[in-house]
C-alpha cells in the first residue's frame, strides 16, 4: 500500500524491517503469553517433585518471575486482559519468631470468591512484620543500613531523617566502623517521627509487593550483591516443599481460570481446597 505526499511522490506504507520495530499484542497474543507463564509455573512444580526440596531455592528463583511479571508490573498482560482481576487474600498460620518478628505461613487453601480482593489491595497485604513501637527503636544503625534507609526517602524526608541522627566512629572487632545514633534518644517527638518514617519505607513491614519484587529483582532477574536475609527467611518452606511463592503462583492461576474466559479450560484437573 502507498500514499501520495504533498509533492505528488508515492510513499510506501509498508514499514521496513528493523530491530526496533514493535507491534502491540492483541488479546489472543496476550492470552498466549499468560499461558506460557502459567506453563513455567507448572514445569517448576513438576521439576520440584522430581528433584526434591534441595532444589527449591533454584526453582523459586524461576517461580517468582511469573508472579512479578503478571501481578507487579504496570504493563502486565494479565492485568490488561483482566483489569478487574481479584485474588484470594493471604491465608495461613501466623508464626512468631525472634526479635518480635511475625509472619504468615501461607497454605494452598483459598478463600471463598466473595472475599477476593483487587490486585493492588492484595499486593499491600503484609506477609511479615516486626511487632514494635517507638520504645523498640535501635540504639544505633550501622552505616550500610543507614545508607539503605536514606535511599528509600525522597529528598525532603531524607533531610529530616538525617537531622535526627549523628555519625560516630567506633572500634568493632578490631576494625574502625561507622554507626549512626539518635541525636536525642529521649526526645519522644523525634522518636515518634523516626518510627513513623521507618514504617513508611517498609523497615518494619514486608508487603507482598516488596516481597515479590525483592526476590525477583535480587535473585531472579539479576544476581545482586546486596539482598535481605530476612526476606529470604520469609520464603523458607514451613511444611514439606510448599513456599509462599509457590502458594501464590498456584492461587494466581486458579484466580485467572475463574475470571478470564479464555483461561477457564487451562489445567482442567487443577483443584484447590476452599476455606
């Protein structure tokens, strides 16, 4: 096909092939992509059953990627196909660990469909948290942790937070180390502000969004030198070989089967117990 420009010249409307040319997927194409991500989850489950739980850390690095792509990204093909998609709320046993840490150990039981919630609300749920208040503020913050905290703040909040701390150099195990302590540890107003600011950046609470993003970004899409051992602890299996990531992946497929007509027949023998 061609057109005529203002000078009377014919211009071909067929785009030249190149490595930057892209076309948007139609609904059928997006459904196919979703099915491939679901196939990855099924393949991981098959391999896990055959290889055993010692391979779980490797399998989980693969499993978390479909969850991130389909639930955590703005351009998710699943959310384009089903913008009103709802998921079962986080269900499981509450576990209390050391240092006032609590977490939910998910199981495969799913809530009745009338209790399902939009994806954005689902991602805000806490899978783990530290049950602390202003009286539990740390006496000191190591320099590497302090820098990570500052990186979470916007510029104005960063200035406020920095104003309430001072840096000191101390000897630790024969090495000079930098630590940060509160300027006035007895100031209740400052302590309340510090605690509130730490809460706002997820210092004490781990949302499902941050949980999935951390696992996928640090060990799935990249091998990042820095990672949180506490987040890894949350994904440790509490029974047999069932991890939170595996539970969420299975429940995501179940929810999609019930809300996307083209996926209703996917994995026909799949069954999940309802509460």
